[in-house]
């Protein structure tokens, strides 16, 4: 539950707690709720005005202060959800975002990690938990938040199926690669508790998983973001001949357009396609 922070007024704290309750009732993921509330707190702190009282110009200035197009678009969507909720609950009549031209939504390009970098990283001496986190990302396509919260009860060793809570709180059953199943069995993980517990109780955070993965690749001389392993998962599946709709299912995407973001056509595939052309290089004297 959202608690009061020094930079947030008591009035806004109460409002955000009410909004959080609504989002929980909609079965939104904890990560989505956290990110939305963080955006509202950020714009309030930046403008020194409670978010529900902001005007379009103040919001525009805050968005303009963000460093990348991706950040501006993401924060805009979070505010759009907030002001829509205010409208529905009749806590604000006019929506200030309707007076703004939305930031341009960036086109995301896939950034898979070269297979040689993945092999070199896994060839290092790694903590077993870090190694498994990398494998779950690149061989099962899991997001860091999904990896962090796995429990033994999520895994059916007989069927080789892992159940994860995807975006939107949906439970999805994922068949695991045989080598990944072997790696899990060798670790003798708990059959009920968290696979990656936190010393403070509960499970570690997605940020901790990201940091573990980044540091492992950094020791191998490669700078990456952990989510790129998910890009690699989709790209390798498609490159090895898997149907894009199968890839869509394995990546747990609602839309095939989302899958297209994570996949790219490899250079060998492009070369093979070009060879299908009939090229006439005949010269006439």
C-alpha cells in the first residue's frame, strides 16, 4: 500500500492510496502500479503541485525535462491512466492531457546479445543463482520481475513447466528447455519457497536480478541491459525457424506486433532472401 513520503502532501498520499486500491481491483501487476504511482509522485515533486491539480503547461514542462523519447512516452501513458481515473471517479472534470499534443511514441528496435557473449559469460565462474537467472532470461524469455518472484510451487518438474505471473497479473504456463530443466534439477531448489529469497524476507527485487546479470556480463567485458536477453530469446527462436505466432505464445504477448519488437531478421536470413532474386547481369555489345 502506498505510504506517505516527505515530497508528497498528505492529501495526495490519500488520493494515491485510493487509486492504488482501484488498480489492485483491476488485477494490474505490482510493477505497473508502482511505476504509475512513481510517475505521479515525480510530476508532483517537479511542479510542487499535487498532480490532480496540475495544468497542461506544467505537465508539458515536466515531460520535456525527461531525457529520452521512451521515458516521455511511458510517463505520459502513466499520467493518462491517472487522469482517466480522476474523470471516472468524478474527482476532476477536465482532463489536462486533452490540451496537450502527446509525445511521439518511439519505435523500439530489438537489441539481442550476440550468442558468443552469452556463451563467454556463462563460461565464467558464476554464483549458481546468477547463472540460473541468466538462463531463465535467455532460454525461457522471462522478465527480471518474473525471475525474482519464482517459487518452487510454480514449477512442475515432472512436466517441465513453469507458471509465471505475466504483465497484467495473468498466469501463464511455460514449457522449459530440457537443458534448463536439468540445470534446475541440479540446484535442488526449494519445492515451495522462493528460488531467489531476499535476506530481508520475501524474494529479491527485479532490480537485483538486473544487477546480477549486468555484472556477470560486465566481467566478461560486455555492457548490456538484462532485458536484452529476452530480445535474444525471441530473435534466436525466429532465426532458427520457429513460427512467429509460436514465438508470440512463448513470449506471452497479447499482440503479434509486440513480438515483432523483440525479433529481428538475421543477416544470413537477409542474404538467403536476396539470393532468391533473379539478377540479370548480361551485357549487350
